[in-house]
C-alpha cells in the first residue's frame, strides 16, 4: 500500500465573514506558506480572498 505522502487537508475561510467554506489539499514540502485564494463566499455572496486555517 502506498503512503499518503506530503499532501495535507487544509480549510479555507473567508477573510470577511470568517466562515469555513472550502476544503483543499496542499503539498506541505513545496508550499510552506499559507494559501490565499480568491473564491466565492456563499454567505457574503461575493468573491473574496480565502485564507488557510487549521
């Protein structure tokens, strides 16, 4: 059986309303800093910046 590797699951929360809207995976070896992605927030009903939280 293969090992899971260096990928971990991270939550993305909206920078305005702080709700956790998305779950994604990232490579902990290649991406050491926190993710910041522009995503649609269903609570704010706009595209906002979503930051990685644990």
